[in-house]
């Protein structure tokens, strides 16, 4: 388990008293380190003199096994849930996983100057977070969740990077089980927080969308100022019922912050952003209607912490997408759209609409969607049916264990011939090469997308190499 805490800027040091106070631990044999602690980390590879190494234990790993190694690297402190035979100062705590949370919460409390936004949702979290980061970091130093450090381990790891100069923090909170967002949002103590949408990601863990809604709604229990809600979501009423703050702000169609005059271009969009502060035109460097929705969500969060409309528009217009999130890559005579970062049924359909806007022969290459539990086959069936029905998409190439289910769905429509199914990338690659040779010299646009574990970027890179 490697969760990197490395950051280029110097972190605020910890005293041994703070470490003990935050975790309620005790020093083994009363042996304490001298001097301050430079940083707390969970990745044994990075541990060095001045660090405290926190040994996490998971189902398939136990970082207590690496303590002798970090001691050899010059690290003088280990935070452990059981004493280890190694020449190192050991702070013994009840549970290192909870201690990490306590340290993150302590660091958060030490930064009262901070204005904190927390957001969750089934899809669009990362893009909305990047948009907010773009709005706020123009104005003052801002801590933004990196990558997918959004769970019960990732959130405290991010909080450990807080420094006194930070004025804003944008924290993305994910949920893979009930209670997780309650735990992380309590730690983060947001001024403004809310749900972007309720989709079908993690359907397996929660036994349905009602369960997902309950899990995400835990965010509303720990907000000090304003709750943000999606006006147009299927679960809008249930979400509104979870709000506990006096102040709330809704976004999307029928909400207080909404888009009108939407124009979708192949690789960008423009719209009028309507708010209580007035209306302004936004030239958004993101394609797709779902990204217009993400932008209105970002605007609502920013308005709620007091950011002016002009600053919001400037930030949205300068925003850059995260790697693997609808990145447009012109390569030779072709356009490749890298949307391989992750996938759920909703984001897969949104990506198809973006591809349909592109030029030439349009080919969607999909990997399996994970975490759908017992509904995986039916969800892939419905997805196959819907993707081939998108006007403007010429071919859908499904890859993975559930590709045959997607193909069955495609065949239930009049567009069944658009879909080809392959069990792995090695089988799919020759077909894609053949497609290019058949249609040469026509322009072609390819979109690659799948859940993280499918590594669809590998197939995309292999195809680009053959051109």
C-alpha cells in the first residue's frame, strides 16, 4: 500500500507532544526522539531522517513489516499499533488507520484561517474539484485533493500537507462503504460541502442507488456554513432532506445557479452562468454537457464561500482537466480522446456524447466497469444497447469480461453491427488496426474509457504505436 505524502513545499513540523496529543499514543519504553518531526508519511520508500513513518495494516499488507527498513533509511520514529523489534522510537497507538485520521483532523484544526470546500458524488467529482482549484488558486494558496486521495486514508494524507499559507482547501470525498464520508467529512470540517450527483458508481457495495444516496448524504452532517445540492438529480428531494444547515444553494436546471444558452463544441462549450450575483458568459475549455453541469456545481461551491462572479468565470475559463479525463490528443491524422482515468455507467454515456461531436469515423473503445456487484451483467447490457444507439458513433469496441453482455445489449437494437466484443486487449488491437487501414485516409476519432483496473490507456498507447 503506497500513499505518497510528498510535496515540494516544506511542511509545518510536528513536535513530539503534538504527535502524542493527536493520537493519544504512548512512547515504547519511554524512548522519545529528539527535535521536531519533519513530516508524517505512510510510504516506506520515502522515509528518511526527520520523518515519522506510520505503519498501516490492510487486508493483504502490513507496513509493520517495513519498520526495520525505514530505520535503516535513517527514519527515527515509527507510529505503530503493536511494538516491533527494531531500533527506532515507537509511538504505540490503538489503531494506525484511526491515528492517521486523528493526525489529519489535528492538522486541520491547527489551520483556522482555512476556508474548506468538500464535495462528493458518483461522477464529475474530480473535474469539479479541478475547476474549483482553478478558481481559488488564482486568488490565494489552495490545497486541492491530488489524484484519488479521497478515501479514509487519502483524505488525512492530504490534510497532512496543510501549511499556514493555505487560505483554501478543496477536498474530494469518495465512498466505498457506509460511514466513510461521515468519517472523512468530520475530519475535514468543511464550511461549504455537498453532493454533485447520485449515479451508479459502486452499485455493488451499496446495494442500489438509495444506498449510494444515503452514503453520500453523510456529508451534510458536518457543514458549518452552506450546503450545496443538485436541483436536477433524481434524488434531489432525498438530498435536500439530508441538509442540516440554515443556508443552502442549489445548482443545475431548476436551481439557483444554472446554465442557459448552452453551446456544445467538439472540444469546448460556452454557456451563460446565472446566479443571484448576476449572469455572465463562460467559455469553458471542456467538452460535453456533463462538464457544463460540473462548472455550475463549481460555481455554486465558490459562490457559497464568498467568491465573486468575475473570479469564478476567470477560473473556469482557465481550468485544465485532470490526466485521463477527456484529454484531446491529436496524433498524426487521428484524434485520440483519453478518458481512461475511470468509468461508471453515467460517465460512459456522457463520454459517448462527446465523441459523437468529433470529426470523421468515430470509434468508442470501452473497458469493463467495476464495482457494480450482482448488477454488472445487466448494467453492461444496458450500456451496450445505449452506446450503439448514440447518433454519430460508428463503432463501439468493448473489451473485457463483460464485453459479451454489452454486445448482447447492442444486438437488442437495430445498431447491433456497430459493436465488436473482445475478452482482452490483445484480441482487440488487431481489429482496431484493421479499422484504421479500412478507413484510411478518412479522419478518425477514438475515445478510450474504462474503470481504472482495465488500464485502457495501455491499449490506446499500443494503437498509437502502430500508426
